[in-house]
């Protein structure tokens, strides 16, 4: 079954979370497909994905990269992969359950039915809502978003959010070769 929605999940040493995350997302009625972009996890994350692919060969995909190449480049890799395969809605999501997988449905609905070009699953709608993060990371994320808002004038409360749904046209408009990571 072809899906119009792909969830990109970058991984590095996620053996504790990967099976639970994949089984949950693959169980949703929306029929999401998943692309795991694994950066050579030494803990066997990719092997767990390969085992699950035997049961979900059409919906679960794996791209293995050599070495820890970084989150940003993993998403760029995933976006290009999704565009080559005609997905209409493409998601970014972490594997550590800091994003509630149930919210994929809400993001999808906002783009597919609500007409949004991008839907953001923010941690800061009702105060600060993060799980499994040290206080330093929470503060850095929060103040980075405040800084971006002040400098750019964007009315986005969570500029560092890594839980998003993009409409295909948005990704097609991006010049990935011009994006630099530090």
C-alpha cells in the first residue's frame, strides 16, 4: 500500500526505543511510512529495524550512513529520499519519545485537511513541556527560540522544534545544497 506520508526518524544508539516507536507509528490508521536514517549506531539499532522490515517491508525503510554525520544532514538525506518517492507529507520526529507519536495524526491533519504548509509540534504551547531532557537543554532550547524570534521577527514560539510536518511543495522549494551545518 502506498502512503502519502513519510516520517523521518534519525537514529544513533536508539535500541532502547526503536522497536516500541516503530510498532506504535506503524499501527496508526493513517498508514504512515517510516524512514530510519541511522548513523552507524554501534548498539545495533539498524539490526532491530531490519528485523522489523521483515514484517513491514512496504512501510518501513532504512538508510544506513557510515559514522555519526549529524541530525541536520540526516533530515536533508531523508527529505531528498522522500521527494524521490513522491510523498506528499514529510515529517521530522525524534526516536526518544520526546515527541508524542500520537501527535503525528494532528500534524498530518493540519497539513492535509487544514491546508497548512508546515505544522509544528511545539513543546512550548502550554508552558514548557519536555520529557527526558536535562534542565540545561530545556533552557538552551527555550532561549534559542526567544533569540530567533527577537532577531528575525518570526512569530514562531519554538524555532528549535524537531517535530514537524512539511507539505511536499515546501521541501521542493528548498535549496538543500545551500544549507550549512556547524
